[in-house]
């Protein structure tokens, strides 16, 4: 994107751990969150609604992130119904989203799996303004908790393996809203180790609520 540097990608273990530590996070805690979310997702069967496994994984990822980090000063907020985990400093927030098949691969560029609604896109536009200009123009009376700060996305993607399911994930900071509602431009990406799950039927073709599904997706006109 014009005016922004190329994407910064952290993929090797020392760099990943150092960058997460500077955000107040850790590989182990995030992996534990994802494992717990997957455990709950695995209770679904083919008789459940097709959207249920994805909804459960997304919702439990949000919940377990909050449960993990609230005791150490993070805050649970949901401005405009976007579920966020707000850092103790108040300088940034984290949400979760399913990603495309490129998620978790340093050499590829992922996107969110599904289009986002207006509330999520406003947060990404705020990221863009902060990265370009260092400020976000908002009306004081319209500003909610967590507005006007960078929002990171914990992206995840399930793929099939011969033994079950492999979960790829990354914590990434978007810098543009992209096209057709899918976020596909990133300022910084922190690639997390993949996780293999064995012994149960994978659900990799389901859909999820993925915060903002009830919003009307927006598209920038050329």
C-alpha cells in the first residue's frame, strides 16, 4: 500500500517469542487457548448444524483469550459488538478471525476467510490512519472504549491431514480494508507454530460467525 512499508513478518522462534513478549503475550498461552477451543469444537458431529463447529471455535477462542489474560490486567470490551481483548496499556486490542488457506505461512499472504462487517472494517481503517498519520479522526461523542487504537487479528485456519487436523495461526496487524470485505493487507505478521490434532473427525469446511457477520459488508469504490 502506498505510504506504508512492506509487511514485517516474524517467523523464526526467537523473533516470534520476542515480539509476542513485547505485546505482553506468549506462544504457550496462545497455543493453550487454541487447544482448548479445538477441544470444544471436537464435540461437534456431522449431525450438528454446519456452522456450529466454526462458531464454537471462534467464540471459545475469544473467551479463552479473555480468561487467560484478564487476570494479568487485560480488559474484555465489545465496542459496536466487536469482541476485543484490550491490552493493559490501552494502546492496542486483539480480536480473532478465521483466515484463508495462506494463514500461518510466512511466504504467503493470507486474508480473512469471510467478508467483514462495517464495525470491523472501521477498526481496520483506524489501523491504516494510525500507521500513516499517527492519529484517527473520530467524533468524541461517538467514540467507544477501544476505538482509535490498533487492532490485531488472531487468524487461524484448519486443514486436513492424514491423521486429523492441522491448525495454522498467526497474530497479524492489518493496514487496509482490502476489497469485497475481506482483509488481505498486513503491516505486521507474527507466525505461530502449527498444532496437529489427531483422533477425531476434522471439521474444516464449516463456516463461523467470525465477528461482524451480521453487519453489512462494505467495499471501497474506485
